[in-house]
C-alpha cells in the first residue's frame, strides 16, 4: 500500500487512534451518551478499532518475529485487563469481567495466524468461531476479531478490505440496534456506530511506512492504553 500521494505513516495513524480512543473513553466515563457532546465524542472514538485492527494485520505481515509480537501483545493484554476494569469499577474486583480491547486484538492476531496456517478450512473456521466466543470477555468482542481478519485476508487490496469491512460494520450496527430494541430502547441510539466508516478514508492515506520515532513510538502505543485507563479511573473514582 505504498504510494507517494499517500502521506500518513503508521505512527501518525496510531496517534490518531489513541487520541480518538482517549476522547471516547472520557465520554464513556464522564459524558452522557445521548447528549450532542457525548455523541460527537463517540463518533470520533469509532476511528480507534478499525485503525488498531488494521495495524494488527500489518504487524502480522511486517513483524520479524511473530512469537515476540504475540508475547508483547499478551503481556499488555494482561496489564490492560486490570486497567480496563479498574477504570470501570475501581478496586471492586467482583466486577472485573471485561479484559479490554488489547485482549480482543490479541485474539484477532491469533485468528490471523490460524487463517494462514496449514490447516483444513473447517478446522480454521472452528478455531476462529471459538476465538470469537472467547472474545466476549473483551471490549469490541467478535467484531474486533473480524476486522483484524478482514484487513489480513485482503492485505494490500484496499477495495476488498472496504467491502468486507462494510459488511461487518453493518452487521455490527444492526446487532447493536436489535439489542436496544430488545431492552426497549430506541435503535437510533446506535447510529453513531456507523462512524467506523470514517476510518476508511484515513486508512486509504497510509503510505506503508512506519514513520519517525523508532522504539519510543513502538512502546508508547503499547503502554498508553493501560496508562490512560488508570488515569481516567483515578479521576473517576477518587477525585471527582
């Protein structure tokens, strides 16, 4: 996906993702979802998962050591599981039942490895379905895995990525809307979820390069997720 007319590096795109993620998490914890401000903040936040999932797929194809890649992601998935629950519930560990998005992205990476392994197709599907079920313990369950797979299966084919992404996203919004109807809420509450499509033109500008920053950027992207959740949790439970 290298193109001289495309000028966003991987690092720039990842910073866009973490800024959008921070805005989204601030909204979930401090702003009423149904206010105009809350809706705008969540619309921005929908950029995060597509970009993160895209770079899980990119990481699979570009890493020099897939075992180290899995190990790093696993370590930060464990750390982030605590941080995500702490942000939501403080130190009330009885409510620690969601492991956060790094956990889901780790399962997404594993699903890519399974898809590209020399297994029978039925066996691949069985494992990926199992991973989707396990992802219910994480943030963005199922769809985080499907996004990772989409970007990997159609790697370097932007048009096909967009088509598959659209199908998955429409199913996601439909599922969220149905859930609201089931709980006697308006399905229109979930229209902001369509803003995941805003990530596609941004990803189109990816130039295939890592960008400046070296190892600093590499580790900040891992560390920022649990750190910002802990900061928000401290403010939410012990300051405000």
